[in-house]
């Protein structure tokens, strides 16, 4: 396994900026800022550029470790803040740690047609989050997130939250790691946002190797989780088919995996035939659609955006019928991942305690795991990765038809189109019916 995602540029840990000053200004004018912006357009545009940095775990600390797939916004005005400004007419401050600056549960549930299901479904279901190393503040940070958004308490004391090591121990945990703690906060908060009534099981691997993370996946299933989210990846290898059988072949369990953040190119375990590979989109409010939201493929540059592609090793699952890839094609479905349209997260370990906006396909994987949980327990012999394929082309999925994540010889593997494509799969959830079976 590789230690960094494919084609990762050397400067990936630096700040990324989207839009030109003119484009940023135009966006603000369209959302109702008016004469205050016009008076000093250049200064305003510069201050509204969204900047972000890769989460530290996106650069593995040790050889043979996998990378998390997340970014943390460091400045500028996010889509959520611009949405607020359009509604209130008040120019917001740039993102800081004092208040949320990304989409919260109400936004995400609205965007994906989940408001009713989130209110009534999920009781008795357990979503497992698999990550590496320990986040000592995981439970308290989760409590802050849920309290702020008026979600019911999810604690060890009330039986809703449980944190274990890959061996199942609640006391002998891995060493703490600030980068993976950010990833853990993101994953826990997204599971909560989509399925507030679900229980959450955090399984912390000893390190970010495939062997340890895979062992943590098995532990999650052994402990009864029917939904397991994995927000990490690495380059493919000839060992992947053996990893499939050792760690990911769990009938009756919905296992979701981030497709990657390095643009076009296949990653593992998103390439596993047994998992739901989850691509990423840019999500924005829209007044011109019945849905009220619009999405495009997430792409910042040719080397930064949602992953997709054709596996070099994993066989094509029977439910996948696209003809431009003889092996397993990534992705199956998608959800928001663009940091500029990112999600709100509370984190306090190794960072100024407060609210941050995150993006990356690390956000989209736990979102889709939450949708599976709202849809209900999969049948014991099923492979839930197949469920969206049964609903392909129906109103149960929002077809994402614009954008790309790079260049490729088989266009649909890197370019959105009507129907199936690599960057977004069959689309994003519109309710839960595409995730039942």
C-alpha cells in the first residue's frame, strides 16, 4: 500500500484557494450584498476567498500508512456563510472558531431529502466510524456539536456512544494523534447530522496501516454495527483482493469508503467490490430548482477533487454494468465534499477549541453511512453497495450532471453526465429509498 494518495502534489499541505477576486465579488453580488460590496469590490473579494489546508493525517506520518481524506477551511466565506448573508443582508465575518461556518444537520438533511427520515428513523441502529489513533476528546467534542444543533445527547453513559480500540478494549486505546482527531470529529459529527437517533461506535485502529484499519472494520462488525464508515485510502496494490476477503466481505453490512481527494485516480479500499465507494460534490443552495439545492463534481484542480476511476485489481461486482471499465469502477454514489461548500465540525484536540468547516470525501462517506442507517438494517445476505444500482435513474437519487475531476481517456470515468459516471456514481441521496434492499 502507498503512504499518500495517488498523484498528490508536493505542496498539497499548503493553502488552496478557489475562485478569482472577480468571481468572488460576482458571487457576493448575486447573493444580495449590494452597494457595500460594490464600494470596495477588490478588498471584499480578497477577503471572501475560501482557503483551506489538508488535515495533517492526509500526509501519513509513517511508511505504509494510509491517508485520511479531509481538508479544514482556514479563511474566507463558505457557501453556508454566503447563504446566511443572502438571507439576512448582513455581510458575515470570515470563518473563525467562534461560530459554525459550514453546513449543519438541517442543511444536509434538507439537501438530501432526509428531514422526515432523520426525525423518525435510526433508533436501535449503530453506525461505526473506523479511524486510526485516538481522539481523547471525541466524546466531549461530539457532545458540543450535538448540543449546539439540538440533537439528543449521545454519550457513553446513556449507551449511545462507545469508543473502543481495534481489539475491542474501552481502556487500552491507541496513542493520541491530533490529525486523526480532526478526522474523527468530522466523521462523528456527520454521522450525527444525518442520523441523530443512531448509536455511534468509534473503533480506533492502532495505526493507519491497512492491516490495523481492516482489523478495526472487522471489530466494528463483530460488535454489531451494520453501517461502517471509512474515510481513508491509499494507492491500489496486488494485495487488495486479499484485503477484500480479510476485511471487507461482510454480507448484510453497509460499508462506505471515501473515494479520495486527489482528483481522477482509483484508491483502495474505495476500489473494493464489497464497499460503497463515495465520491464528492460541491453543494449549493439554489432558487431555480424544485429541490432547492444544486450539485456539481467537486474539483479544485486536476490533482485536488473527488477521486474516481477504474480499478487495476478488483473484479467488477455483478451489479455494476458500465462498459468502459472491465474491473471495479469508482464511485457508486456521492455527497458534499468541496471544502468551499463544507460542513460544520466541532473539534478541540490539538487545535484551538471551536467550530471549523471541513471538506473532502471524508465528509461524504459518513454522510452516506448515515443514509443507509436511516434506510434500515440490510438483509443478512445482501451487499448494500448494490442497492443504489437498483434505484438507478429514478427520483431516489439526484443525478449530478456537470463537472469533472480531471482528464481521462474514457470520459465518463472523470466527467459527470446524465446517468452513471465515475466522480458521482449514480448521484446523491434524495431520501432513503435508494439505500434499502
